[in-house]
């Protein structure tokens, strides 16, 4: 059985989960790995997210828009999506890499849309505050200055 190479268990010399190992000669068994991860197997969870982290970043970069680029980076969205995926993994029902990628892609798309909406609302509030403070200044000037 291979030694665990990452995570807290590596420091204790724990063995990697046989349900979630794979290499070039022996590809990952996604069904077993997903099942183990849903059950809370830390090695399986680490393996899943290490396999999917770059995919999330690619999806986030591909769908990133101008509105967001001034405030954050695609990696922020990828990280947020990874955290949500980790929290909601027990509810994920798929058994393949394709199903996991589709689920993760939807999380990224949702987070991009939600973050864009929040930034647009914040910008509108900022503009409205600026306009109202400018309007207030104009009203004050008209009240103080004599009419021509």
C-alpha cells in the first residue's frame, strides 16, 4: 500500500486509502474515490481536490468577466467554489469525473454570477450615494448663494 504523501496523515506516516489511488499505469477509480470522499476519507478528499483544482481555475478564467477583474481574480472564484464543493460533497450524487466536473462547473458559474451581481449592486449604491451627496451640495449652494 502506498504511503500517504500529503495532508496531516503524512506526518504520522499513515497509509493512503487504497480506494482512491491511481497513477499512469493504474488510473484513479472515480466511483470508489468519490464514495470514499463522501464518507469523509481525508485521503480521498485530498486526491479529488488535487485532481480538480486546476480544472476549477480553467473554468473560472474562461468565464471571468470585465466587471470582476477590477475587484478580484479568477483564482478567488475557483477557491470559493472549491470550498463550497468541499462543504457540499456529501450531497453530490455523481460517480464519475465527468459528473464531478459538471457539478464543479455549475458551482463556478453560480459563484461568478452571484459575485458579479453583488459588485454591480455595490457599484450602483456607490453611484447613488455619490449623486445624492452631490445633489445635497448643489441644493446647499442654491440656498446660500443669492439669486442673480
